[in-house]
C-alpha cells in the first residue's frame, strides 16, 4: 500500500493486475468463445461461452463488492465526523445526507465539512459538486490516508 496520503486528485487509481491483465484476458477469452461458437455450433463451444461469460461476470462482481464495502465505511466515517463537529441540534440532519453526498464530503476539511453538509442538503448537491466546492483542494482528513483508493 502506498504511503502517500490520498487526495481528491489521486483517490482513484488503476489496479494493474485487474485493469491491465485480468479484465483484458477475460474479455479476449469471451470474444474468442463467441467467434468459435459462430464458426461451429456444438455443445463444447456453447459450454466454453457459458464459462467465459460466467468468469467475466464474476470478475466484475468480485471487484464491486470491496468497493461497496468501502463506500459503507466512508459513509460511517463521515457521519461520525459530522456528529463530532456539528452542533447537537443538527445531528438529526446528518442522516438525511445520501451516500453520494457523504462520499463527496470525504475530502472536505474539518472546519468546512459541516457547512458543506448543510449546503448539500439545502441544494441537493452531488459528490462532484461537493468535492469541487471544498477549498482544501483535496487534502484527506480524518486519519484514513492508508485506505485503499476507490475506483
């Protein structure tokens, strides 16, 4: 894992093994299976196509599960951070923020996150609008610099 802190500009990255080896190989395998089936339709080629399709789908499902877990962790972290920083009378509003908005608040500085959360609720801002509205310029807060980046 990288020792560099995450920022708004560097939070998404490619996983070379996934993006440059597994995905292309399984995509090529699927294409080869389709071409073989078109040339000669028999049980073997249908079976290879079915297995190729299953492997391709499995690859993306396995990639998606940890990303969803990471979104849930970010959501929890941001709710806890907002509870610690926001006035007590505003705590009930924290749960009105949707997942996209909470993820967008991830890169906001502690001194601006409550105001950005209020704006997110008032104007229904998206994650990209929240990130671009943060004056920090992408500095990660909350001690999660060692988390894997989300694609």
